[in-house]
């Protein structure tokens, strides 16, 4: 089994004005985060706008992610889609192009726990790579108990999950069962690692990859005070980002650093000129944000 640990940016999918994949910008962003010391990529998730891209475009992004990743790095492709059949098609493709694992949010819609479990059972069984559930109870309230999550983690070929929740006791309980757990709330990464997470996957890692990699290496070495201080520096930036729609704000911030990632996919709106100015001002007022914008 591949090593599932460390810092994996939920990489954004750069687009052109017509919402087509901008592979050149994607490669530049991948090179930038790898140079900062991250351990792999999480591709076409929520941040990567996988759900709202065509299947063909998602395959192109997956292929580019593997291609842009040096040996020893971990590439996880989010293959969640509207139907079991589409997810299986994407999972098979991900394995074929050389991804190390696949991962999925629950199917979008008001499904029962039984339906969600059947989805995970069928997609994980058809996947030729290990599978990571994407646990995000505010999107799928049917999953919101520890017992249900433990049941999903025990399905064949499920290695663990990405945990986007603030119930860190539950994170600990899932780790205790032997599941691999990636922390999903960037603003609480240090706390998630303290409770036993194997690493983290997140959108703000696109912006501050060196800070997140530093936080992780300090935490791994038991230097919790240094980890906590890096978390505080990161959270000053997250406070600013969260005043806007998150994914457009992340893309806009990358744009401020000379890496044009285009719009988010409609109906997700972009930031107004006024908001862009406000975002820039807010970032410049933080230490890590000012460093980022000067780079
Ligand atoms: O799980 C991301 N959460 C969502 C990953 O997509 C809802 C996080 O990386 C957040 O964007 C981040 C900011 O709140 O923690």
C-alpha cells in the first residue's frame, strides 16, 4: 500500500475564460507546491471543482496531476460523481494513469445511509487503488455518527478517509480503528494532528504550502508549540479568505501571485473588483499573506 501521510494540497483546477482546463497553470502550481515540500496532491475534490467538470476534463486533470508529480509523491484523485457508474469509470481511469488512491464525497443528493453505503461498497470494490472516503457531514448528514463511519471504513478496499468536521474526538476514534485519517479543516490542522491524523488535505495549502509542510514536520517531531504558532500564522490568512466565497478567493489569491487560475465554474460567482481589493488589503495585513503577495 502507498504511504498515506503528510501534506496534500486540494489543488485548484486552473481554467481559462471558457472554463476549459489550463494545464500549463496547473503544472506551474504543482511545481510550486512541490518545491515548498508537500507530499502529494488531492485532485478534483471540492476545491478542484471535480463535481462540476465534465468526465473528460476530470480525466485530463487526473492525468496531468500524475504527470506533474515526482516519484515518491502521493496522488489521490477525487472520483465522486452523480452516479455509481460514473464514479467507477473515473476510478478505473485514475488507476490506469498511475494515481495512488481514489477518494469520494458521498453521492450528491438526499440519499439514505444504506444508499450511501452501497455507493461506497460498489465504487471501492471496483477501484484498483486504495479508496479514501471523504467525510463531510455538513454535506451528507446521513453519515453523521461514529458507528456509521466505522462501518464505511471497514468496507473492502477502504483505507481510510478525509475528515472535514470539527468533532476531533470522532477523528481520534476513527484513527483508533486503524483507518488512515487526513484532516480536512485547514484552520484546525494542528489540532487534528494532535488527535492522531496522519496528515492533511486542504484548499489553503495551495496558498501556504511551506507553512503547512512546516506545521506538519513540527507536529511529527512533537514540537507542538512551533506547530501551534504556524497554525496561528496560517489562521490569520484563513480569517481573511473566509470573508469571501472560499474557492474564488483562493483562485484570486493565486492570481495576485502571478499564477492566473481563471474563474470558478458557474454558477460559482467570482469576486467583484471591490472584493478583490478588499481581499488583497486583508492579506497584506497578515504576515504570511504579505510574504505570499511579495513572492
Ligand atoms: O476539506 C476544505 N473544505 C471544504 C477541505 O472544501 C469545505 C478546507 O480546506 C477548507 O476550504 C478550509 C477553509 O475553511 O479549511
